[in-house]
C-alpha cells in the first residue's frame, strides 16, 4: 500500500510549463482527493457538448467514471483521454459493455464551452461512444462538483496546474475510488469496477445472482496479454472442489448407513456389547 501511495502522489499533478512555480502541494492534493472517498455528489445540472442539459441524476443506477480535463490543454489532458479511451474499451470487455458510464468533465467553466467540448470529443474519438458523456457547467456548479470529487487545481500561465485524477462513482453517486496519472495500469480502473458491477451481489444467496459471483471470482487480469479474461481454471477448481465435497459427504453417509445396518443385523445382546 505504501508503494501504491508513493506512485499515486508521483503521478498526481499535471505540472505547469518549465519555469512556472507550482503552488499545489502533491501531498496535500493527494490527501484532499482521498478524503473525498465516500462523499456523495450532488444532482448537478451540466451542459453537454451538444449544448443540451445533462443532469448527474440521470447517470445514477450505474457506476460512473469521471475524467477531469480542460479542453485547451495541449499536453496532459489529451494524453490522459487517449489512454482512458483504450482502458475503457478493455474494461467494458471485462465487466460488460453497458455496465458503467463515463463522463469527461471540462472543469474550465469559462473556456470549456459546448463547441470546445465537441471539438475535444471529436479529436479524441469519444464523441458518440455509447455511455460516454462530455460536459461542463457554470462556475458555481463546477466549483461544487469539483469540491465533492476532491479535485485540486489552480490557474497557471497558458492553462491550469491540476491533479491528474479520474474518479469512480458508485451507482448512487458516491465517490468510490480515485485513479491517478495519465497512463495508469488497467487493473487500477477495472478492479473497482468489478467490485461495483459484480461485487454488489456477491454476498447474496439468491440463485439468480450466482453468475455475478462466478464473474467476480473468475474475471482476472493476465499480465502477459495486458487484458482481462475469464479464468476457467478457477471456475473448474470451484466446481471440482464442490464436487469433491459432495462425493466425500456421500461416502461418509454410505459408510454410516452400512455400519447402522450392520448393527441392526446383530442380535440384541451383541449389539449392546458392541456399543459398550
């Protein structure tokens, strides 16, 4: 965990251009971001890249991956978005195409107009992707939303210095996990989504939820391919283990029944002596 924290802090900030003095402290920004976990987000009204209203309430019911960018960025935000697009495709293959939504949110309330958002979405091939929303909001709504997400930034020459942060919300709109950096490993994104998509019913005893429990256990990351796959070895291991328990129980039951029949076949006195 300590190593992960160090890596998270190291990847946290999108730094300003050389020569600019940073006022964002990485440790403070990291603590602020982590403190947001468990915090509920509001039902804010956003405006999407087509100029249409988009309520966060309409995105409830599924986990939501929130990517925070500003569209005039020429360095970190484009790299982060391109990397996220590839990771989202892999995540959908792992947990289901329609299992979660994505929101690219432009946090520059003045500059991230619908036209700018549309140009950014088209340039990075996320416009029209099913379940992927691109939006911004007015200054007051943006400030409230970013505060709930624990997102830190400041104006800098030519743009913003900011935390390189992707936030995962649960189906109810609560902050569940923070992901840092512009090139994070696939499991960092997929594991919390697995927990939210499959794990929500893993403790249920209902037969209808059996497949979710199997998916949760058997969908694993393969570092050789850099992708998730369904591990049939785990599935068959569970099956064989369960079958072994059943066979063992049957053998014990049959031995017990044989002993019981043998005792019944003995004369009454002999059975009492044997019992003593």
